[in-house]
């Protein structure tokens, strides 16, 4: 039997995240942050996880994030209910409708009721499908960010790293051919702040070199991060490979992925209109860059990692971008999959 329609935006407008936490009896187990807008505490989704403050909520934005090493996912309060109850987002919204006697189930034309306790309403959430689709635009534009947004721009570098080892074995492990390594300017760095890492040059949309990202070749030691960016580098101000992708064939959609190596592998397989937001969270600056690059063309394809963070990120990116252009969501075929893991045939089956 089909489940009744439920307006996600109306539910989020009617129930605050604080009320949801109260419903689960979690507020007393958490403590307020200094600015009074956040709550920190143990993760209720992962009760066996270590760390007393790994679960963080920003009340004004109605978002949460779990820093558990095996999770690192987040979302809004509908996503939180879905996680707690082990159900879909739609079922979570229906549960909130029942718990708080909202009377919204089955209503498609009712305006959202006023939110309790003064928390601002957030945009609607939609479940991705395999076919192209355009999400309904929310009535007001807003961006949910679990992390603070970086301001400003990255200045072009006055130097270029040289003496890089371009035949490092890690490139072959990632399936990259020598011409791809050369095109993207990759190399293993033996000295300096990026010593011991494979470096990836990052250019702005004008093609100016603005930074290097260092990737530890393989699994890093416990005291080293997998990826390293220079101090002060504003990742949210750039879209990786946008300078190259913008010069490609007119009319092709812009494929947006999370990672550097996703871009390079897809490019190598012939998908040249591909860019990366260097993570699963789309910033307002990146949103503007993507929309400008796709203007007058065939829209945008979101192809994020098939994990909790990727699914949450593509939902939010879908809502941000679909207010302005056609957006197609392409889920990957299995849990944990990443675009650079796919074969050429699998990519064509998903993207053609």
C-alpha cells in the first residue's frame, strides 16, 4: 500500500530540531555550545562509539553531524529521525506528523504551519531516483552547512612545485595512465610541506594555479590526515577542474563528483565535462560557479559517493541547484561505491 504524501518542508517548518531531541529524551544528555546555538553530546545513532562530544547539532540551521570515524554523516532533523528509526526520510516525516499531531499527511496544498520556538524553516528534502528529475524549488533560498563557510578568495600562487616524481606506483594503483598524470600535473613530492604526498594542483575557473592538495599514497599513519591542504586555503571557493571542463563541448551536462580522483578517472574514460567540489558539501560560491558553467547547456548531473555523507550531500546540492537549472541525480550501483571505482561500461550505463 502506497504511503500518504507528506510535505517535507511543511514538517520541518512545524517541528524544530530541539523538539525532536526532546522527543527522544536527548537534550538532557547534551550541553550547549558557547554561542548558544549548538548542542554537543554522545552520538545516539552510534551508542557504542567513543567520544562524548562527537554528535553536534546547530539549532538555527536544523542540521546535525556525527564525527564518529565509522560514520561522519549528517543532515537535517528528518534525516536524523530516519537514522534513529532505521527508516526512509518519508517514513521519518510521517512519524513526526504522527508524534506531534501535525495533520499534514496526505495534504499537498496546505501552507506550512508556523514553526514552534522560533527556529527558521529549511528547504525540502527529496529522495534521489535513477531517472532524471527536477526537484521542486523551495520558497526561500538557504544553505544547510554543518561546517562554517569560508569567506574570501584564493590568490594565485607565485610559485610552482617542481622536481615531482610522476611515475610513482600510487598512480597505477588508482588506475591512472601516464598521460592523465601529466595532464593534471600530478607528482610525488619528496620535500617541503607536502613531503611524502602525491600533490594535486588546483586551479581556479580562470585556469590560475591557486593551491596544491597533498594525498597520502595509501592508508596514512594515525597521526596524518589522508588529504592535506595549505593553511588558509579556501576549498569552498573553488571547483576542481572547472577551468578544463568549461572549454568542453557545448550542450553536454556538467558531471559533479566529490573527489579529485573521480574527476581524473572519468576524464581518462572520455567524460570531460566533469568537476569536483572536493567533498560532499556544496558551498554558495561553488553553487554559483556550477550554475554559470552549465548556463545554456544540458544541466547538471550529481554523481556523489554511495555512502551516508554522499547521499546527504547530493540531496542538499539537488535542492540548491534545482532552483535554477535541471539536475539529474545518479545513484551508484552499490553501497560504498565511488565514481572512480566504476568501469567504462558501468559509467556509460549510468550516464548515457
